[in-house]
C-alpha cells in the first residue's frame, strides 16, 4: 500500500490484535489511563503518544478512550471499579444509551451491553454512537457541555466556510449568543471559540482527501471479503476490458 496513514493504521491494528491475543491468555495487564491533552485533529500525534506510553511501560496497554465490544466476553471488566455488570441469566456491561460505563473514558457497545441485542447494523451503530459520545465527553470536559453539543461527525466541501475576518466576527457573535455561559473565564472562552472555529475549518475536505477517504474505506471493506471472490470479480473486470 502506498498510503502512509493506511500503512500506519494497519501496523497499529496488528500490534493491537497481538496484544488482544495475549489478553485472551491473561498475559496482558489492562490499564485505564488518561494521556496528557492531545490536539483533536492530530491523529498522528495521538498514535505517537500511545506508542511512547507503550515504550515507557511495555507491559501496559494505555488508551485515552476504550470502547469494549467483545459480545459474550464481559468477565475481564468485572473487577474494574465502577463498571456495572448486569446479570440476566447472561451477563452484560451496564451502560447508558450513549455507551458510557461508570468509568470516565471507558465505553461498551454492541451485544456485550444490555442496550442492544439486535442485528449487525444496530450493533455497529451502537459502536458509532459510543465513539461520538466519547468525543463529546472529551470536549465537554475541556470546555463546558454547550461546546460539545455543537460537535458533528460530518464533513463538507472546501469553501463552505469563508474563514476570513467577516466569518470570524460572525462565529464570535454566534458563540456569544448560543454557547457562552455565565462564569466562564475569558481565556477558556477564547480557547473554546478557537476550538469551534478549527472544527468548522477542518470539516472542509478537498477532492483529493475525499478520494483518499473513499479509497481507504473501500480497502477496509475489501480486507473483509473473500479473496477468491475478489479475484474472480477482478478477473471478470479484466475480461470486460479486453
Ligand atoms: C446465531 C446468530 C445469527 C445472527 N444472524 C444475523 C443476521 O443474519 N444478520 C444480522 O445483521 N445480524 C445477525 N446476528 C446478530 C449479529 O451477529 C450481532 O448483532 C453482532 O455480531 C453483534 O456485534 P458485536 O460487535 O456486539 O459482537 P461481535 O460481532 O460478536 O464481535 C465481538 C468481537 O469480539 C471479539 N472478542 C471476544 N472476546 C474477546 C477477547 N477476550 N479479546 C479480544 N477480542 C474478543 C470476538 O472475536 C469478535 O470479533 C446474529 C446473531 C446470532 C447469535
């Protein structure tokens, strides 16, 4: 693969898979930790921080946010303080409807929770909901809840937001009317406004990025498919081309 993000993700994934295999044998200690603040848009920095923590404490897998989704396997969370286990002949991890457990930063999704025992798409949606919820909790903790309420998970074409002085004034007006609450210190307020402006600007992606994400998604899907079927389909395309 030529895409470096894709390579990086694959390598992180195989490291995590290996760690989880060890977890199955009980060889890995799972530690819930909180890393120093990482800028929200720099995934590379986040990966680097995780690697640094792993190097400093090689027997510890540290994560800022964890989403557990192991279906019938619930026991490994039973001894974690503030994680509730519900016993209904089968055991489930207790979460609210946003996938939150009693531990800050620890979420659970899918069939291991009592919130969903439905078809695959609902379980996948539950995982996505937990991911959004984790993002919003993080923003709320750094600023205040109204800032988090404006987080969205979609993107737009470049040019949607002007990013010029007039736009900056307009966003300030909107911020002061709808988001700012009494008692917030000026420095924190300015930092929240800057955060929201950055989110708007970063939401814009150009055609190349659009295509890169599209390709990354398709490659991820291809990895899950039967290789024989993929080869058969590729051969049929070559046949059509000639
Ligand atoms: C018999 C049956 C038939 C079904 N048919 C359909 C259907 O036709 N269509 C449909 O949409 N849905 C169907 N479902 C529902 C679907 O399977 C679930 O909605 C979905 O799989 C739940 O997703 P999940 O992520 O919670 O769990 P899973 O998809 O089961 O994912 C859990 C993952 O966690 C891993 N894991 C478990 N323990 C550990 C551990 N200790 N360490 C690391 N990893 C671990 C597992 O290997 C697995 O990969 C069916 C379910 C059953 C039981």
